[in-house]
C-alpha cells in the first residue's frame, strides 16, 4: 500500500491502483530492527534479516555461497536462522549480547540449557558479544565482522536478528496518517482515530490501564486480535484485553512452553526450578502471594490451558505440583518424568519452611 485517505475511504496501492473500502484493517505486521554498525553501509550483499518471505528467499539464494555466517541477536528469530544455516552445513558464529541466551524470556538456568544445546549442534555461541564493525569485500559482499571484544569473524552472511518493530513507516507519509506511537494506536475495540480504520496484530498498540503502550508481537496474540477485530468491524461490541502471556516454540529440538510471568519478577515472587532427567528438560513454577503466576517448561510438550486455568484459579504451587502430569498431553513428543520433580519440590518446601500440600 502506498497511500491512505480515510476521509474518502480510499487506498492507493504501490502500482497506483486505487481501492475503496467500507472498513479497513491495517495488519502490516513487523519489520526488522537494523543498526548501522560502522562499515555496514559498504555491504551490498550478505547482510540479511529473517522476518519476511522475501528475507527467507534472500537467505536461500545466498546460502550455497556461504561457508561461514555470523548471526547477531539472541532471541527466537536468531536461533531459527542459526538452525536453518546449520541444517545447510554452514559454520555459524552466534552473537548474544546478554550473559545468557534470551533473558527476556528465560531465566539463567533455562538459558544455559539452550546454550548447551546450541553448542552441541556445532554452533560457536559467543555470549556478551556484539558487533562493533563490519567489513565488505571489494565486490560488496560481506567479508567479516569484529565484535566488541575484538574478535574477528570472517563470514559471507551476517544475519541481523536484533528484534522487530511495528511496520508503520509507510503510514507517516499518507494523506491521513493514523495516530502512531510504538505501533498504530488503537482502542480496545481495535479502532484508530480515523473513521472506519482498524488495526490489529504486530503493528497495533494498545494502551495499558496505567497509560503505558502495549504491543503484542507474537503469533497467538495476532490470531486472537484478528478474530476480535473482525467482530468489531462487523459491529459487535468488543473490548479486547491482552490475555495472560502464552507462547510456545522450539530451540532446535527443545520444546518450549511458557505461560504468565516468568521473568522480571517482583522481589516477593518465589521460583521453583528443577532439571528433569534427560538432557534438556526442566520445569519452573513461579508463585506470588500463595498463587502460581507463571510456568516455564523446556524439553517436552505441555497443554497451556491447564496452566492458564491454574493461574486464573490462584492455585498454590503445592496444589499444582501433584497435578502437573495432567498438563502433559502430547505422547508423540514425549512426556517428562516428573517423579524427581516431586521429590525436589518436597525438598524446596522444607528448605523454604513451606507447608507440604
Ligand atoms: C522467524 C520468526 C519466528 C517467529 N516465531 C514465533 C513463535 O515461535 N511464536 C510466536 O508466537 N510468534 C513467532 N513469531 C512472530 C509471529 O510470526 C508474528 O507475531 C505474527 O506473524 C504477526 O502476525 P500479523 O498478522 O500481525 O503480521 P504478519 O504475519 O507479519 O503479516 C503482515 C503482512 O503485511 C504485509 N505488509 C506489510 N506492510 C505492508 C504494506 N505497506 N502494504 C501491504 N502489505 C504490507 C507483510 O508483507 C505481511 O505479509 C515469529 C516471527 C518470525 C519472523
């Protein structure tokens, strides 16, 4: 899309074609963040992102001529690009700025399990490393990078996976721009201030009750918002409230399920973490004021609806632990053996002077 004139209910596409609408939903998703490291502007080929289908096509085009790659950014998108490159036999250096993998979502213990698994796949994982400079070959292809610790890494591909931001740049130049903060500002019924113009998904920004902006850049939220925005556009009364945080993903072979609050916890929250038998499995339950508020599970599949219900019912950890097996629903991906967790939890209760259930 090139232009939006909400006063005339008119959209103009990049090729010049005009479309009219009764109601319009803006759902333009995210674009990757980019950082202009010294030397990057000299690179004409080989500095890639991994967000859109076009980015994937570019990665696939370059992979056959890539022996060594550097991927920067220790989150989900970075690890997925690393996994693809490893699959194609590329030697990968993976730079993570923080002191463990993905602290935004994982505590140190889980981050270390994932880091070990990434390394076991032959990836050179460099924690607390960032790019400080980039070098281009005379033909414009990336030739290497230097890290903030002076490490020189030759590469023919640099994967820049340092987060995403709402795709709103194009809206700043249109005839009738909507209100834009971090994303397109919307009400709980998905409306922008423009008549009959709605927004949802990664590009949309809600306002929390305390006035702060909230952008939900995950697939589950985008799906839910899409459904509810459609209802609002059809005239239903909709009042969207961002639900309890839930996500699931995979780090190479490691299953991952998270629900509720598991990082950046208040001081009075308690955390029970246990490594289960087997190479990559662990469980973490977080409790505050006698009620579970979060679950972070690695290494097997979990049914998040149980976790959501237990959180909503304000169950205590002691109440949840004996029932935890109920939330393991997927035999195909292997159930974790929870006996050791029960023993460890009894010990945790004893150590912390908590009553047994
Ligand atoms: C590699 C990767 C891995 C991910 N893994 C997970 C995961 O494991 N779990 C999870 O919950 N989420 C994950 N996500 C995030 C998830 O994909 C997004 O939150 C979700 O796709 C957002 O949906 P959306 O409909 O808002 O936007 P998108 O799915 O991004 O769709 C937006 C569409 O709008 C198009 N568009 C943009 N600008 C314009 C314009 N001006 N005119 C016309 N069209 C335009 C784009 O080309 C795109 O097709 C991942 C994302 C990536 C990139």
